[in-house]
C-alpha cells in the first residue's frame, strides 16, 4: 500500500510531538522516577483515544496505550528515562551542565519514546481512515538505563501475546540493530575485620584484599573466554580512605556480558567461584550476591529486519538544510569519527550482520515475541551515546527530523505487518527457529522489584 498518506498524517502532528520531546528533555528523570515525563506522554495518549493500562508489571512509570482490536497485535516500544550526571545545555558545543551533576538525556530517550508515540498515533489515524483492523500497543518501558523495565515486563508476560515488537533508538547512523549482548550486573559485599595496619595487622582480615584478589581472578578469567565476552567491575565501596586501617568492608559491582545469555549464566557461576576463592584465601566472608540487572541478548528476526529495512529505504535519505549541516559539523570533532566526510550520515546501512556492541532490555522483549529494532540518525556523525554531545543535540531540528522519520519507519513497518498475515507467520517461524527451544529465563531473583536497586 502506498504510504504517502500515512506519512502525511504523521507529519501533520510534528509540532505537537516536538513539544512533548522537548518537555521530556527538559525534565530528565532516571530509573523508575520518570514521573513527569510519563505523565505528559500518558495524557497525550489518553487524549488521542488510546485505552490506557497503568501501572504495568508493578511499575508506576510504565503504561500501555492500546488501539484497535483483534490480530495481529503490534507492540511499539517507548522509553523516556535519562542518565545521571549527563546534564548539558541544549546546543552548547562544549561540556556545560545546566545543573552540575544533574540528569540529562544523553541517550536520546526523549526522542525515542516520543517518536514511537508519534508512530502509534499516525498509524491509528491511518487505520481509522482506511478501515484497517488489528491492534496496536504503545508500550512505555521505564528505566532502560540500568533498571530494566522490559525485564520486569517480560517476567510478568506483558509481551507474550504480541505478534511483533517494533523498536527504534536514536543514533548517528541508520541501520538495523538486531544484536545485543546479554549482560548481568550484581554486587558482592565482602566482610573482614578492622585493625590497625601497622600496630596489629595480624588481627585484621582484609575485605579489600578479598575484593582485589577476586578482581585478579577476573583478570585471569579474561584470558580464557570467547572474544564476545566482556568482564568489568567497579568499586562501590573500597572500604575507606585510610591506608593505615585494615578495611573491614568492601563492595564491588560486576558486569558480565556475552553474545548469549547461556554464556553469561556460565560466567556468573565462575565469577561467584572466584569471589568465594578470594574469601578462602583471605578469611573474609561475602554476602549472597545482589543481582539487580540481567539483560538478555537480542533474538534476531530476519523477516522483520527486512521489512523494517525496506521501510527505512522508503523514508531515507532525509534532506538537511545547510544550517543543519553546519550545526551538526560543530559536534563532529567530539565524536567517534572526527574525520567523517558528511556532518550528518544520510545513508542506510544494509548490513544485517553487525556484531553486538552494548546491551539493552529490548533483548528481554525479543525472547517473548518476534522483535525488530532500527537505529536511526538524530545527530551529528559519530556522536557518542551517553555523552554530553548527545544531550546537547536532543532538542535540535536534526534530532526532530530524525524522530519524525523514525515514526514513519515504525508506522510503515507496522502497517506492512497489519496488511500481510504471511509476514506475521514468517516472523513467528523466525522467532521459533532462533529461540532454539529456549524460553525466557533470567538471573534476577524473583524477590527483586522495580526500583529495589539504586546506583
Ligand atoms: Zn538508550
């Protein structure tokens, strides 16, 4: 079906959704505290006539906005959380916080959630105009940056009845993002016995010694893992600042990643053995690990990848004005490709085999239903995610053009699926094949509730 009219309906609302995106950018809220951002988006969807369900899976800052009836049921994912310490003035081409140490939208989720909403609203209008049946659900998923709203939703079976899940993420190049690493994050607290480090060190048990020996063990483990594995740690509590004290307590956060959840589960067991070994060597003890994050790897769906890629080719390349190009060019030197030929990448990458880089809770959703995700340009070439450069560009006309284009890619992909039951069948077959008999399972303890962990 010709999508010209769908795109018109989306573009007719550009200014309204830009205002929502700006509001979210101006109210950067993190990890299950997205109160104002969520309220603003929820009110909009209510006014649009969507049926609202909130809270979702125990999360007050989550909601589902549904339109239509019957199958297929297409889910469009949204996020709206910010990052701590990433406050930055809009358009400033140097690091300049609005609030020193404050939150900022350094991952572009103000655009992510709003663009997904714009897609759902445009699609709704088009379905009503053309009498197209099926169900669309905009699912606002909180706390992608560390809290993992989608993990709690997956655990509560929120995605299970969906025929397809569509997602996008702001980026500095246009491509399909069909891979992400599984990742588990957990704290271990070590306990020793304080003593004077010179007068009576023999009376002490070094909790810091245990933590450091465990990190040495982690180093040796690095030499015996597959190339996809990443093993990282951070001291949350090094035990104190005085070197003349035997530290009685330390706490370390471990973050283990691999291309598959099964590898992460194996690494998890090995690192716990290492930590126990370190305790044995030092006489320290350790608490049961507090596991607060487990993002699963993304299950690829080649059928949906191809449908979304075709939709990207229908929407791109976007045209940018000379002023927008000059604007973006200022940020290029700070990015990962400072010698980029064009200040804004307008090409579409057709490679469907790009290796996984980071992790996302979209992976958890992909274990529950056929899932596809696009990374779409909203910023200067090479802009680094989770940096002041992305926060700075979040209200620019480049970002907004990218957001409207993302709405068209999502709505167009959903429309293709609504109109072609064969695509839904093929996507389901891909899902069954690539799940390889696995079912959703997580290292998160059943007792963990959203918001139990705060950084
Ligand atoms: Zn993000």
